[in-house]
C-alpha cells in the first residue's frame, strides 16, 4: 500500500509540473496581447511599456522566463532573478494588472467563500443522491423508481444558472414570491459563520441539485449490477438480514465508483466550476473572481486561478486514487 501511495504521489508531482508548463505556454507564448501593454493601460507611452517589460522580465529569453516562473510557483528560492521580477514563491503567481495586488492574496481572500459553498453542496448532494439511488435500485421499476429517475433527469438537464434564477424568484427573501431564504448578495452582509451558512443555503441546494441527480442515477445503475452478483445470493442463502445484504455487501461495493466522481467534482468546483452559482448569487468566490478578471483582461489573475485550480484537481485525483486502493484491494496490487 505504501509503495502504491508513493508512486501516485510522484506521478501527481510530475503531472503538476507538466500542467504548470502548459499553462505557462498558454499565457506567455500564445497570447496576441502584450502583457506589458495590458499592465500599462491604454494611454501608456512606449517608454512606460518598455520599463514594465524590463520590470516583469519579459525581455528575457523564453527559457529563462519559464524557469523563473516555475521557481516562483514551486520554490521559495531566489533563482533566475525571481526576487527582481515579482518576488519569490512558493505559489507566487505575480501581481494583478488592475490593483497590483499579489494574485496569491486575491485567491486566498476568495477561497473561503468557494470552499464553504462547495462543502455545503457536497453534503447536500450526498444526502439527497445516495439514498435516492439506493432506494431506486432496491425498488426497481416501481412507481417510486420511475418518479425519482424522471425527476433526476430533469435536474440534470436544467442549467445551473436557470435553477439559480428560478430559486431566487420562488424563495429569495428580497425578490422571491415566498420569502424564505436569503437572497442575492446576502453572503456579503453576513458576519458570523452561521450567518454565512444561512446565506448559502439556497446556493447549496441549487449547486447540489444536478450533481445529486447524477449520483442517484449512477449509484442506482451500480447497485443493480452488484445486487445480481453471486456473493449477494450467497449472503441471502446464509440467512443474512436483507438490510445487511444491502448496506454491508451491496452499497459498499457499488459506492466505490462514486468515490472517483466525488473527488473529481470537489476538485473541479474548488477550481472554479462554481462560477455560475457564485455569479447568480453574488458570492465573492474564486469562480466569480475569474469572471471579473476575464472582463478586465487581468492575465496574472486568470493564470493564477487556472493553475491553482489545477493544483486542486491533481490533489483530489491523488486522494481518490488512495481512497480507491483502500476500498478495493485489487487496485493496489495492479
């Protein structure tokens, strides 16, 4: 098991390095716009642009810029002129073109809102999706099964931003027909942790709805396959209670693929895939920040959030691999 974990960790580090290299190429080599001109603004003269290019190290050879970039992101060392061109790392993504604020500071200021949004949504979609999937598999082709599957298909098909707008129209305390939950921008007015949780209750439901439907359908299909296996019939023949057959034998085997989905979904949401929900409900998270950065052509912020998101995806992939090996012993011996 230890050997498997070490191998996966080394592979994750290599993958992070490769992803960082690709992101560097995308943002520094391929763009048509000159970063120095974007930093200087529309009315800047050539002298100011030249000074900014020298300050950012854009006149240096590409290979030197790349090594300095990797040094700033991954190490605390002053290599390749890192201290002179943006400072040392780790996780140094440069400064915003608009506010000159370190991108790392911008990300960490907005990460708690995104993390709380994702954490609550995960709890909701697991509480809704897993029981529905289990019950639908046990009562296959019943009226309850057909109803839940049709409902889940409807939630999967509905765009997240549309669900958010409908939820606000129906249940928001400011613009809703029925004043139940806090409305748009309520997170900004919340002071305590519990106030923030209450302000995110409606976004949690909206973000969890489609994912819970996917988990329900996925677990139902997996449960149906597992419950037809020979060891399930053997357990029943031995007189094992049906509840134990379902939970200890069926669910434990069927839920293993769900671990893969869960890790990927959490990583993607933390990486910024909660953009639509944060935008609809005016939540100051990482996803909403990248929308603002794109509108302002703030390349360092866009680049930093993309790379930071890649860290989350690779990290949660690693966690999924380790959890998968723990749940399924066959994996660790492959």
